[in-house]
């Protein structure tokens, strides 16, 4: 099993992220960083590389995250032990009082020319695995087959839907295909802003 560690970035990365990445246990993993001011383009390029270079899984890590060295090991264990296709860590936005970036519902619809879009976050973290409607892509492990399925149905998988970011748009598309998405609330990562924001 080969895993691509996929890092979309703009023009630089945080030193805290770099330290976490250097310490990360990377069993049978390759790494690719894609710099692009349009993050959805970076994600689409990384997705294409994973599908076309024999990777079985993709660990998406944003360049403003802090995480423990066993992040990939624990997420792989979740997938292997429970037969999952998609698992995210628990994280919040990067400001004081920010809500979770893990969602219990994602709704997107067009009716009579009007677009409605809403992602409702979980209010509280749960320990262990729980099913979600999707998550931000700060720390997500998925099978490459998920990307392939979304691409075959919708084209480039990370093109943003109106009024939604590229990551939530991907999750909405995956949900339309019946793909189950999970979060392991015991795996927490920090979102770097003026300070590292987490549950505490």
C-alpha cells in the first residue's frame, strides 16, 4: 500500500507545520507539495498525481496544521480495522471561538435559479469514530478510489461549487455518490494562526 502525502500551499509553509512534517512517521509514503494561489487547482493537480502514479491512499495535510508523529499511523489503522474509505482528524478554524471543520450536514442545491449552500459543523467533539457529511481537508486520509469515483462523475473533483470551498464541494460530491465519510475525534490536530488553535 502506497500513500501520497499531499500538501497544497500558496507560496510558503509555517515552521510549525514543517516541524510536524519532519517528525511524522511516513510508512511507505511519498510526498508532494503543490504551490498555487488557487488552492483548488493545487488539490486537483495533487489528486491527478495520486491517481496516475500508483498511490492507494492520499493523506491531505494543509500547510497551516500541527499534528503528532503518529497521525498517519493512526488514520491508517482506522481505515484498515473498520474498512473505511475516508477519515478525518478533528480540528477547528484558526481563530478564538472557531467552530469545528467537521460537518454533520452539507447541503447544496439549485432551485429555480437560486443556489443554497450550507455546511453545519458538529458542536462538540466525540471520542472515537463517528460518521460525518464531510470535513475541511486540514488532515484527511482517503482511498485514491474515492478521488477516482468523484472525478469520473463530476470531472476535476475540487472545483468549488458556488458559495462553497473546494474541500466541502468535494465532500458534497462524494456524499452524492454514497461514499461514507468519518472522523476520528480522538485524533486532534492544531490549526496555526496567530497561535495554534485547537479544542482548548
